[in-house]
């Protein structure tokens, strides 16, 4: 008789836990869990205001040369229909201005900023995949 009572209590306990799991959303059924956030940066959809934006269009980069104060970040906005991978000169090392490496790959409609451009110099940049085409090349003059 004692064994029967233990078995009944065991079944009741298991049933109560199953009911609690379903009530708390732990069981199957109901709506699926929401997906985890996307780790890639979301496109901003528009360039940053002011004179620190380089826009990538179907015709190339515009403006091709930009002058900024030390400490500035420059925004690259991809307004083209294709992806672009914006990097510092020289190709393929990309070592002249490491701050430009923070821009990298841009999907259409996406924008991203460089790191702080703290050293007075001229930083050449290009699209890594289209490095030989001058329309995808430019300069950032840091004063």
C-alpha cells in the first residue's frame, strides 16, 4: 500500500510539473520563441547630417575628398544597389589609416562610422573588391 501511495504521489507531482511548464510557456505548442537579435549592425537608412558623410552611389563615392578636423568620425553611407567593402589604402594591407577599417562591409542602405581620426594626415580609401576603379577611391584629409 505504501508503494502504491508513493507511485500516485509521484504521478501527481509529475503532472503538476508538466502543467506548470505548459502554463509558463515551457511546453510545446503555443507561439514559437522570438528569434534572438541580429548581431550585425542595423542599416540606418540615411546618411549622418553635416559635412562628415561620404555617400556611395552607383557612380562612385561622393565627395571623393573630404577635409575634417582631428577627432572627427566620418560616416560612409551605401546608397548603391550593391555591397561595398570600404577600407584604408594601400590595397590589400589596409594599414595607412586603421580607423577606416571600422567601416568595412556595407550592404545597400547601410551606414557606418570610422573610428576617431586623431592624427593630422591624409587617409586614402577604396572599395576592397573594386580597388583598381578610381570611382570607388577617395581621400580624407585630417587637419
